[in-house]
C-alpha cells in the first residue's frame, strides 16, 4: 500500500504542470500566468519606447563647450567679435569712478534689501565666478585691487543699447569687464543677511580671457608654472599679490628713511669696463659699436664712492646687480640691493643705523618686531628684530669653535696660514672646493661654525683684511678691518664697513686680489685705475653699507625660495611648442616699418 501511494503522487504533480512555450519548461499554472503577464508588460513598454519622439540631448553651456575644446575655440569667437564689433571685445576706454576697496568700506553697513539707486558705481574688474538663475538673472564674483564683490544682474534693470542676454552670453571666467550699477545688499529667502553687491544696469566686456582659468577648487599651485606665468599666479593666488605689495612697501620705507636724513638717491652704470665693487664672477656682454667686451655690474660701490669724493656726502642707490654664479633657493643671477655711503661716519655708526633701519622696516611692514620664518625642511624660526642686535667677533669665535689658536691678524694672508687653514678644515671635517685661498677657507669656516648660530639678527665683525679689499684696516687690531656682516636665519642680509680711503693701501689690496685671481679665484676683483685715481683727490672718512632687498623680503613674507619674491625669476628655457591665440584664430601679421632708435 505504501509503495503504490508514493508512486501516484509524482504522477498527479506532473498532470498539474503546464508548458511554457517560450522556454519549453513545464511550470505551475500560477507561475505560467506570472510569466505571461511580465512578458505583456515588457512588450507594451518596448512599443511605447519605439513610438516616443527622440529624446533631446542636453545642451552644454558655451563655457562647457569651450573648456572641452583643444585648441581653445574662444580665440576664434573673439576673432569674430573683433571684426563684427558686436560688441568690440577690446574697447579703448571705460570710465571708472569707484575704487572697489572704498566701495566695500563705505557700504559695509548696508542692510539686507537696501539699495541706493541714486549712486552710479562704475568699476572695472575681473570675473572669477559666473552663475545663472534662469535666463533673466546672472551673478558674478569679481575682483579688483585685491578685494572681491558680487555683481547681481537682472534683466529688468538692464540699460544700454545691448539687450540683456547679449551683454552676458559671451562673458566667461577671467574676462575683464566694466560694471555700471548701484550699491545694495541682496535679500535672500534662505538666510537672514544678504551679500553686499553691485546691482548692474550694464556690463561691458573690456578684455576677454582667451584661456581657461584654473578651477577654484584645485587652484594654481604648480611652483614652476607659477614662476613662469607670474601673471596667472597673481590672478589666482592672493598670497603672491601680498608678497609684492610687501616688497613695494619695504622699498618705499627705505627711500623715505634715507630721504629724511638728507641722502641723495643716484643712479650708476650697469655696464662697466671693469667688474669691481664686490668679490663675484661677472656676466660679460659686448658693445658692437666700440667692439669691446663689458661687464654687467656686480655692485655699484666704486661709482658711489667716487660721487662722495665729488662732494655728494650722503648717497644711496636701489638697483639691480648681476652675478654669474649658482642658482639656488637664496641666489638668483640678478637681484636687487640698496647701498649707501655716508661721509664722516664709521662702521660703528653704520651698525647703529642698520639696527634702526631694519627694525623699523619690520615694524612698519608687519606691525611687530617678531616674525616667523619656515625653512625648506619645515623648521620654524621665531625672529626678534628689535635692537640692539648680538655682535660676534669673527676670529675669537672660530678659535672657540675649532679649539685652535689662529695666527695673528697680520699673518692671515701668508702661505703659512694657508697650510694652517687646510689643517683646520681637515680636523673639523669641512670641505672647501678649489681654489683653497685663505679668504675662501676662512669664509667656509665662518659659514659652518658662526653663521649657523645666527637666527636672530647678529653682526659678525672684524674680518681679515684679505677678505675685504675695500674696507679700512682696523684702528687697533693689525691685519683685520672695520667691517661687519648682518645675518638673520643663518643668511646674510647686510655687508658694511668703514671705507678704505687711503689710495696707497687700496692699490696694495687690489694687487692682493689680483694675486688671488692668478691662483684661480675668478671671483676676485680687478684693479680699477680710475677709482684709485679718484681716491688721490681725497675721500673723506666714510661709512658704506649694502643690503639685499630680496632676501629681507623672503624673511618678512615667510618664503624660503628667492623665486617667490622676484616678479620674474630666472628660469631655464621652456621648450614646449605652444600655439598662441593669434595662431589659433589664423590672424595674419600686419607689415610694420621699423623706426630706428633716436
């Protein structure tokens, strides 16, 4: 009985299954109905899709189209505007009547929803962001003079000959525009306080930007490109702008300081037959008409002292120097210095003046005597610039660091001292590249054991005479001279001394420099006969001083690279083949007849 009932059950189940003609399977009645219903729905959906009109593709904005095209198609569009003048993309003039900084101060107390339509504001600025809300409303964030403001444009407010859409459709990020409007503050629905804005009646394209600006999120951070394209760096990075404003403020303060003390600002030649005034390797150039080589100046010192001989008793010059030396974080082939020469002053007077001038610059620029400086390796130096500064006597400090008694000052230039210094270098494990002259080896030791301790402003004083061919001998220490160097954060910022005004001594110093040049030191100075002759007419007791502007800017703006404080630092050639906008737009060059220089 059990066997027959168990065999009957599967037979009944098979009889209750139904064939699915699509798949060939046998399934239950409910499963079959479910499948048939699903297939009917899919057929209806497919039929509906087949009969539906083609879906319109989403139209990309003109900005999106241009950002995705290479080369930038905007150059061609602007070329069309140049011909059609609708509008002229490069108008000659836009009358500005408001400084954006003054605008923000004057109307900062404006309440939400308030406007002053009686005031016409005319501002020129660059677009940084552009937003649209429908076809009748546009927003721009623009910048000028280092500050930003929102511009709100509504179609009902539009004036002028150009319709609202045509005023705005061709504007892009980076364009320079003229805005005519009135001040007010928006009244948003989703927050209490609105944004101070210019409510524009008319917006005029003044100069289009043919390139896509870097995105605001990622910005423009690549160091090499920032240095090569300083204009774009200034557009995108407010910190860069502040560095150059600080630099300008420093130079203005220096000029004011000397002018108030009855100094005369002068200019001296950039090209010389002899490279003198500093121990440095010069650049060589050539004068075609005279068929002679000339040297780009390494320092203006000799000319300035000749002016003092002539009776200009207090002179100074701020200008470029050129030295054909290595490029690193603190050196550039061309750089800016300030030099002054003051009759009837000596090294002690100049030291006091240095403390007063530099601490005054720091206070004026930063508002404090204390600054912070970060090195390439992330070290932080807290620098106190307030006077008085520490003073270190060079030779005693080296004796303490090396544990050796150095030869007397009047023997520091001898061959015997040369052997002594080589032994000191070996003992202290200090390398000095050839030529190993006494001056170079001493300078290397000073760099290793004295300069490394100079974080706060420090004067290193009493250099050997053979290291200072233009400084006057020390009045009480034979073989040394009355000179100091000021160091901050382990780097030199000032070099000064009581000037050598003895023509006999000066010639001997120049001859010692010539001897060093014969030993292979191509940075040693040459004999300047004209300068020696000028001393024979009488140079009064004089204090002289030179300061590197670039390096001081580095410390006060917290930049460890000199390239950050030079508007256009020296860079290797960029060999990339780039097409200019005129080439993209197929602009034909116009023949121009050259006019000779008069």
